[in-house]
């Protein structure tokens, strides 16, 4: 028995509908089907590990990271290597990639063993993320010489806005650290933070801070404590410098 034995008319229709929706055209439909085949399914049906999506996932993980790295390299030109790495790590996390899989309706495509299905495996972040990476791996193999380009285009076409919006989620990083890394890339001078005023009663004050670089004010921020106000000033500076949008 092989994975092709499970390509019923209903299954083929699902896969064909998926391809039509996302501009895919697999000549090897078994390869596409395998991208959605969890190990619990292959184990239950004695298909062998080579028929699950695990090997495709390994390949797709590399495709995903290269595609994201290339996109960030072009669009975030003011980011240092460390911050690009942090942003990429956030993008390729199971939590994030599983959301992409949900938007492509993977929950109705993944093949699971009976027990895993009862446990709600099709909704698990790890399974959805792995299947998404496996799909990228399958696209890479299917389109041969054009494989990376097709897989990368598939990712960017469907999720570019969401991928690039990661730079708005500055809470996953440290604005002061980013600003310091940026200025150190220019010179040895560091940004300087200055408390310019305090407002309000003693137990509910608001602190206002300015950050300057080379004696020029580049950002301002305020908050209920100086630490947060400094971070807000750094974030304002990053926006003013064009590092954040």
C-alpha cells in the first residue's frame, strides 16, 4: 500500500480546489498530498516515514528561512544583522506560521491518524506549521529549477503584508537596543536620554524624555515611568530615522 491508494475522488477534488485557489499545478499529485500527510496517518496505515511530510518539512524550512531573509534584507535596509535575525525568528515561529496555514484552510487538508484526529491535531500549531513548511518543500521539488522562485513567490504573494508588518510589532524587540546598535554602526557615540519634565501628582506622574544623538534631538517619549518613557523615545527616534514605519 502507498500514499496514492488514499487519493480518493473526494481527496483529489480537495487538492485540485486548493491548487486552483493558490495558482499551483502539481504534475505529481502524490507529492502535494504528501505535504499534508502527518506521521500519525502513515504509521496507522503502515506507509513508512518516507510518505509523511517530515522530509518535505525539512526542505521547506530552509526555503522559508531563505525567502524571509531575502525579503527582510531588501526591505529593512537599516536593520543590523542581530535585529534581522530576531524578526525572522518571530516570523518562522510555529505560532506565526500556523496562522498562515489556517488562512489557507489546512485544517481540512491534513491527513491524520484516528487518535490524533480525535485529539484535534488539525488545529495544533506544531502540525499546521510543519504542514506549511512541507508544502513549501513540495513546491520546491515540483517546480525543479524554478522551485525556489515558485515557493518564495507563493509565500510572498499570500503573506507579504503580514510578513513586513512584523516591524510594527516592536514589542518583541528592545527599541533602545535597536537604536544603540544602529548608532554604533555609524560611530562610537551612543544615544543620550534626558528627562525633560515630570507632570502629575507624586503617585501618578508622567515622565517626558528626549533622546539625542550627536547633540541632536532625534526622539521624544512619555510614560508613567522613566524606563517606558525611554523606550518610547527610542521608538520615536527609530521612526524618525526611517528604521521603523
